[in-house]
C-alpha cells in the first residue's frame, strides 16, 4: 500500500513544485540570492518529507510548498520596490581590485581571501593582477572584470533612486547630475529607470516606460 501512496505523492509534489517555481520566477542556479537558496532548501525539505512519509497529510505538504513560493514572491516584490529593504536582504556588488591592487578592507568585509579571489580571476583568464582595471564581486559570488584600458560605468540612478555613493565615487555631485539630466530633458530622477555614468563623464539615461518593441521568442 505504501508503494502506491509513493507513486501518487511523487507526481503531485513535482507538479506543485513546478507551479511554485513558476510563481517564484525563472532563475539560473548561479543567480540565486541567499533568500532564493533558503527558500529552495525549505521547499525541498518539505517536498522530500511529503513524498516518503505517508503519515504527513498530503494536502498539507502541497499547501506548504505553495505557501513558501507565495511568501518568496511577496518578499521578492518588496525587495524590488524598496531599495533599502533590497540592500538589507541581498549582498551588494563590491569592488575588490582597483588598478591591479586587491582591496584588503573590501575583501575582509565579505571574508574573501586571496585564495578565493585568484581562482575567480583565473576563470576570467586573468593571471596577472596588473591586467585588472576594476574587479567587482557580484551578489552571486562571481567576479566581473574590466581590464586595463576599459572604462568603468556605474549605475548612478536605479529605478528612480539616486545612488549617492556611486555618484561620489565617480567624482560627481547630485547638483551636477541634476544639471546633466536637465540638459537631456529629464527633470525628475524618480521617472528614470536606470542611468549609468562612465569615468569619462558620459551619462546614459533610460527613462521609465521607454522600452523598444522586441520580437517574441518561443521555444
């Protein structure tokens, strides 16, 4: 009898997990945040227990999986809508190498050692630190590298929010940013989806709602 129950539990749990994955949104494993990972572990634990333990009410297992997915969706929505909450719930990108020099203070903030950093750079075909203009540790643990001769572009406005630290790091003030926005016909930063600033002072602005038509892509 338990074998028949098992055969019933497996497809139903997997179908509900598929629905939960669609609710949570499409992500590659390498792009998971800490919260994504914890949610996935929780769903996996509930699903595994629900499949092999016939004493647990099956509907309770399915409801718990969907409940975790919905909770994840709501928290993710809040993170996207609130920059402060997003920063508390996720890791920020961090510059760990500048002009060939590893930044020890930045590395110590995320417990990154040279033994961790050097293999990440080798994955980018970097064997000589002098080749690195800027190396950024991303929230997913990967490193993005700009080689010498390349230009660093910082996001100074993200979803209407002015990134003051990024702006100051590139040598600009808020007043200068607003003046350049006005020159480009943009008077309200909150109406800008993203704006990037290069080290050479070139500001690229994408207003909210300014999206080109794109062709549909199917499987």
